[in-house]
C-alpha cells in the first residue's frame, strides 16, 4: 500500500542530518512511497499552508550526504505547547501543528531530534494520533538507550583537530591552552577530545573538581620539563562556587559560555602560567560529516522506514552492541545519557595520567 511519510529535523543542527534524510528517501521510494520534507521542524507545520516539499531523486544524490546542517531547516525554540508571542505571553499552538500534519495527509512522521525535540514530538503524537518514529541526533551524545547519536563523531573530530592545532602554539609560547567545548549536560565531547588530543586536564560536569588538583597537574607537567599544557573543559562545568558561566543575549536567551575563561584565570592565578582560551561553540556543529556519522545516519534512516513498514511506532532507532535496533521512545528520553565516572573512557583517561580534576 502506498504511504506518505513526513520527515523533519528539530533542535540544534549537526553533521549527518542530510545523510539520514537521503537514506529515508531512498528506502521509502524503494517501497513506492512518497516522502514530504517538513521545513523548519514543527514551525513548518504551523504555517498555512504547511511548509513542506516532496523529496525526490535530487535528495538522493551523493553530494547531499556530504553537506553539514539540514536541507530542511530546523528550530530549537518555539515549543508549540508554550509558544512565545510578541507581547511576552505564551499560548498553546499544538493543535495547529496537528492540523498541519493532517493537512499534508501523512501516514507517519519521522522526527530527527534530541531529547527535548522528542519530548515535544511524542506529546504531539499522543495528542494527535500521529504515528511517530524517532532518529537520534545530538552532538552531546546524551540520548539514552543508544551507544551513539548522529553528529557526535564529527563534533569530536572538530574539537580534536582544534586541540591538535593549539598544541604547537602552546609549545612555541610556553602556554597553557584551554579549549572550551560544547556539552550542555554531559561531558562526552570533552572526554573523547581530551583522550584523542592528548590533553593533560579534562573537566566534565559529571566529575567534581578541585582547583588544587588542577594546580598540581600543571606544576607536575612543568616539573617533567614540558613547557606547555592542554586543558579541555565542557561548557556545563561550573565554577568552584557552583555557578554556571552563561552569556545573556539581546533576544533574552541565556546560554552556556565562558567557563574556559574562568579556568584560564584560575590557572594563571594559581600557577603563574600564561594561558589562552579557545571557545569552539557552533564550529562543532558544522562542517563535512565524518564517515562514521554518515554511516550511522544512513543505517538509522533505513531502519526508521523499516519500522513504519512493520507498523512499529513510538519507537526510536538506536545503535546497541554493533546492531541497529529500535527502543521505546519514551524510555530513551526518560534519563539523559551522561558520562559514567566509572566507565571505560574515564578509566582510560586515568590510566593515561589525565587529570579529571578530582
């Protein structure tokens, strides 16, 4: 039976989204189904008429999977259940989203998102009787019940390349280089980057730190005759007083940013070392997707269509024990997947002598 499938990307962008979209289109058209790409996440379904386009063979060209970002556009603001209005009030526009879905005469919806997006999409699906399948994407890799999400590998590659580039400058000028990376609630990027890039100190929100331990590590590196040190810190790490370092924008949004400068100042104060800070920010989201992200996204896209063919909904595709499986969507977003302080990568870091601040 012919089907009409909708697909949207929601939340922050990352590398590999277009590879997932391409795979969905290829697999679905193999069934003789039609795929509609919804523009700008749920915001596209609020428009009248709903903003969507039929995805044909132009999307299946190999060049598409090499592109960063998302060809459909996305949004990480405007919760339809509490949509902000110009006068400062918030209204429930969820009914408009559901009406938009029905206007497109869709049989099912594939949402590519993270925990926040999935929570909203799942609520919409329950309210509107929408048959939903989720594909996990987040550079933070903090979705539960999957070993990896789309975008994480590329973000680590970008951050590791930055650390590689900082090392010669650090050695040339006898400096401590502090690299601040993304990680809203989890330190996966920081930990993986620190190990891959040969950092001396890695600070993540899951492991409490002591400034005295950081000072001791810097001094130990110097005592061994090395004239530089490399520090990686996740943006969600707090100050010694327990405060988050945030930046307030004119739009009213408040986001993480600045913890790298805090630690640079502390290191200089405690050790006298000259420090410099690099804050990668959104550089980690863009660029050409790494091969692993393309592979993962492609496998996820194929599996998502297969779930629709099998009539399995309210599920999220996942990577587990080298297999592409599906898990209950509600369980996948129940708890964030954070770094295990006793896990294998933490043990690896400690085995290498990397200071984790404790």
